[in-house]
């Protein structure tokens, strides 16, 4: 787990004290099962993006998904979602200058985002499934200073 | 706040006198902004072809944690959860595959006990989680969880207990994967899913709510578990209990492929009987072979 030291570096500012709290959340929630070491930092940012929703009562999954993608390259993460729940998918990268997006599609390929946002290295999409079934979070790197961009995706539900 | 709506352009043009050059610059800026790749890409296509994603570009299905399903059940009503609780204490088997399946089963049972608000049963199940984890060398990963389950059950902090059972499931799986026991880790998830499905179908069958049937529409998940067993080592795949579960999955698969509203009461009962049968084998160790 290498994100803890990196996030303690600038602990002096208020912003980074908040970051420290986020790391505590990330540490509490981190699961090594599906995440490679190269995306640990991206994962800490993904948990940062998830924090406001955690505060709104969303349970953030302890599993996370990640890897690296080239610019404009897309990946689909398939999920079993249940009608009656609300879900937020949060994606992030630690790479400064990179931008990315996440959007949710049903198993017929229809966009089902109830809302979505994209801000620099963070992106999020909310879905309230109209039916229980398989959904696909389509993640994409929009812009990056590097050939490959590490990314991580987490989701929460309530 | 990261998720707040961006306030692009808010008040810019009303606060300052408009010099023609400023207007021109602003127009160019707007043009650049809305024709840049970022702005275009942030408007996702309304429809995509999923066949454009080769297998390598699709992550395996994300297995839901039990509390995702129980969160929905909470909203559907208040069935007789006490009636769903399984009696008795389980013994730790010798077969590691069965231990893993039983561990998942017991964790799912923990959620039922939480719904029934049965603190003593919750604590008992918390202790069973620890004992079973010991049987597959991952005791250390759940010691703290087991204690928290007991503490939170005493405080009747049901949401907290749920989080601890979820956490126990994740921690056990994580610890197994660190030990390169991926297959057993999958069996823990599968054991939890089987017990959860047995309870869910019992509730739906009992007329609790037709909306509950909707929750059974899990085709990819069932296929995923089937694929997991298919990719396990020969010895594990041929384990009579595991083989029996795969049989059950293949019978359930076509039923849950239907839309949730198309699943009939007879099919719900059939899924219940299948999962009940295989869960009994997990608990009692009798595969009938």
C-alpha cells in the first residue's frame, strides 16, 4: 500500500488534512484483491471523490477496479445492480493534467446516467436502475500527458 | 465539493462593462472550450454497442456485497426474518472448499440475523466466522471484525453490524487472495450468494413482495460463478460439493436470465428448492455422492 506516505507529504494545509481523513477512509476501505500496486495512488483519489457521497449515506464498496489506459481507450466494468438502490460510480487518476470520464450503460447499451460530472482527474456518474440486471460502467481517459494513465474506480450505494 | 455543478460563466458578463475586445476574447474562449475534446467527450453517446468491447476490455462482473441486496429489501417491507433464520451451530469441516463455502454461507446468515434483530444469533455467527476463518488460515484477518460484530450487536447497532459482516467478507477474500487462494476466495462469495438467494426466494415465495422477484434477475452473476468454477483447478472443480453447486447454477441460469417481472412463482420456488438443497449440503456435508 503506497498511497499513505504520498498523501502525508503536505499535511500542513487544511486541504491536505482533509486528504489525510480521506486516506483514513481509503485505508479502512482498501481491499487488495482486485487492485494492482500501480493504481494505488489513483485509488486514493477515487476514494477522495467518493467521500462526499459517503457523507451523504452511501456505502462505499471496499472492492475497487483499476488499471491503466491510453488516451481515448475505453474499458467496461460490468456490475450487477439492483432496482431500488441508488449508485454512484467514482473514477480518478493521480496523474496531473489527465482528464477522464465514467458513464453507465444498461445491457442493451443505453446510457442510464441519472447524472454525471467530470472535473479534471475526477469523474462520477449516478444511476438509479429502473430494473435489476447487469450494467456497464464505461471508463475512458479523455486527455493525458502520458501514454498510459493509471485509473481506479469505486462505487457506493444506498 | 467535487460533485457540485460547475458554475461555468456565472455572472461573468453581467459584472463587467463589455469592451469589444473582451467580447471577442470571450467568444474565442467559449469556442475553444466547447469544441475541445474534453467538452465533446463529456457528452456521452446515448447508445453504445457493447460488442465493440472485446473480452479483454471488459472487467469481470462485480459481485454485489450482501448489504446491497438487503438495502433493497429494507425498502420493500418487513417480512418475517426470524422465520428465515437457520437453527444450530455449524462444525468446521475438514474439506477446505466446504469451509470456504460455509464461511460465505454463515456471513450471509449474519445478515438475516441482523434483519431479525437477534443479537445473540448475530454474536454466535460472528464467532463462527472466526472459527471457520481459522480453518482456512485467515483467522487473523477477521479477529477485529468478529469482536466488532459482538460489540455492535450488544449496542444493537444493526447498520454497524452489517458493515462488519460486509467487511469480514471482504477481509477474508482479500487474505485468501494474498495467499494465492483465489479459488477458495470465489467459493466464499459463492457460499454467501447461495444462502442469500435461498433466503430471498423464500421471502418472495412467501408473498412478501412481487418487487422482490426483480432482485433475482442476475444472469451475468450466475454465469460468472459458473465460469469461476470452470476455471478452478481440476481437484477443486471435481469436488462433489462444488460440482453439485455448478449443476445448480446451470439450472438457475436460464431462469434468472428472464426479466425480473417474467419470473413465475413456480420458478421462484424452484430456485429456492435448488439453493436450499445445496446449502444443506454445505452445512451438513452430505453431497449424496
